[in-house]
């Protein structure tokens, strides 16, 4: 009987004030859940007490960890550098979507569109060892890049590229820049047709023993996309870490 009477008083007070509080008789908004049951009976809860609250204000703002949200959704994790927002079905290894804009955060923590033409990047480092298979494959946009050679030798070797759309990707490779130990070179712009089968980028020969490096860009006339590629292969110059390589690709649509 005592519990029923207390519940009646709580509900009555909520109806009169136009506010609903769960685990609190001092709701800070139109609707307030005090998860820790630690809010004071009068006055504002402290920062620590707000950390376990969810609030809906008369303006329709929702606050999680904060009782006076100034945006439609405001989250306070209570820990600097941690947003308090987490996704279970997407993470840093999820393949990027090239058809969406990039988001950014301003100095006040507000989220907004940073770029309507997002730049995506992909990076892969790999060992060059004829006895051990190594994955150097990068998939980005509608292209795939790889370094297929497994042996670091003095012979020229090539980056490989293919179209993943199922049809040819026609465009221009712009200004390939080549470097090796004590040498540099530049290759002029060339029209290129990239097929669905891996093909060598013969305009950019590299030599692993000479620590070969190539930089070039590719613009696709088919899907109006731009790729900037850096690739490096090196034998390590007897430093003990063996032959290594990396591929770095920037993609913009």
C-alpha cells in the first residue's frame, strides 16, 4: 500500500509539472531517465551525476550524458578523446563507400559535411620473398592495384592494375615520376585502357635492388574518378629487415 501511494504521488507530480522522471523526482527535461538513481531531489545534477542520464528537452533535443543538450542529439562520454558513439556493424576495416560525402567535427564538437567530393585512401605494406606468398592487393574505387613479383632481383618489375567493374576503364595516366638510387626520371602523360584482367604498368618499371619508386595519377573518363598512386620496393640495403614494399593510393570522385 505504501509503494502504491508513493507511485501515485510520483505520477501526480509528473502530470502536474508536465515532466516525466524515471528514477528521479527532479526531472531536468520533459523526459529524464536517471540511470544511476543519483540525481539530487532539487537543483541541477553534477557533471558526474549527469553521466548516466538521458534527457529529452521541451525543444525536442536529446541528451545522453548531459541534461541540457544544445543540439538535436548531444552525447557526452565523460572522457576526453572518446565520442561515446559506437557502431557495431562498421569499423576501420570496413570497405569505404565512394558515393558519400565526408563528415568532420568542428571546434565545438558539431558534426557536419567536410567534403562533398571525399578523398579515400588505401595503404598496403608487404614483404617481397620468393618463398612466402605476400598479399599486396589494394581495392579502391573501381580499380585494383598489386605488386605481383615475389622475388627481389636486379631485373625490372612492374605494378599491376585491373578494372573491377567487369568492363574496360579508359583514361589517362599522368606524369609518372620514377626514382631509384642515384637516378630519377619522368614519363609523359599517356592514354591507358585498363582491362578486367591484371596488366603491367609498363611505363613505370621498377628495380627492387635499386630501391625503385614510382608516383603517377590516373584519371578515368568512364566514371570520372581520379587516383594518385605511390609504390615503393626495396631490398633493405643489407639493413637486416629484408625486401619490403608498399602501395599507397588516394582516390577522389
